[in-house]
């Protein structure tokens, strides 16, 4: 059961990295440094270094403010297209308790796919829709909401990974239901 919870933690953290690259890494670093909730194995224990924690704080602040400035936020999203999936891969591999049983390439790949998928939905669907429907006025509140969700999801992924499992099941069920309903609607028309 512990191994399964470690996988849920890894998925939650990598999904969080799709919204904000540095928050989940900072949460992992701080929880590993100051609590017994997370024990990082080499080479991931480098995240506990004060230099890395300081760098993650600075990068978090840069991303936070860059994502709130019109036009700069689009450049930031373009840059983050490479950074967020990488951060998701690192968060997944660093936090999975089963990393010794699962090949590191698989862990990195899963983290890359999860964070990249969340980032793609955010960048290609959610943000353009918010910009189009609000004339850009909704981008700052949505960005703040993304940062809050990323922080809460990161903490919950470590503290209560079972909640992440339930959320993943509910979201998957909802997506399947919507797809089925949409397909049924198309067939009826």
C-alpha cells in the first residue's frame, strides 16, 4: 500500500508542476528538509540543499510575477513549455517511493507526460479561452488560482495521496461521461 501511495504522490506532484514548475519542487524540497513525510534518495536529495531551495524560491517568484503581466505571460508559457514537463519529471522521480522498483526512465517519462499534459491543457485550451472571453482581464485571477491550486495540490499530494487518487478517479469519470454524452448528442443529431 505504501508503494501505491508513493505513486499517487508522484502523480499529484507532476500534475501540479504542469500548472507551476517550481512550486511542487519547492514543496518537495521543504518537506524533505524539515519533516519526515518525504525522504529523498540520491540524486534527488540534492533538492534539500539550501542553494537549491533558495534557487527554487527565486524561480517561483519570477514565474509568479511573469505570469501576471500581460504579453509577458505568453512568453513565460512558451518558456515553461520546456520547464514544466521537466519539473514534473523530476518531481515524479524524486517523490515516488517505488523508484527503486521502477526504472528511472519510466518514472521520468510518466512525470514528463503528466506535467506536459496539464501544461498543454492550460496553455492551449484554458488560457486562450479566458483571454478570449474576458479580453485578458481574467488572466491574472486565473493565474493566481493556478498558483493556489498548484500549492494545495503539491501539499496534499505528499500529505494525503489518497485524496489525489480519488480526484483522479472523479476527473477521469467526468471526462468519460462528458465524452460519452457528447458522442451520444452527435449521434442523435
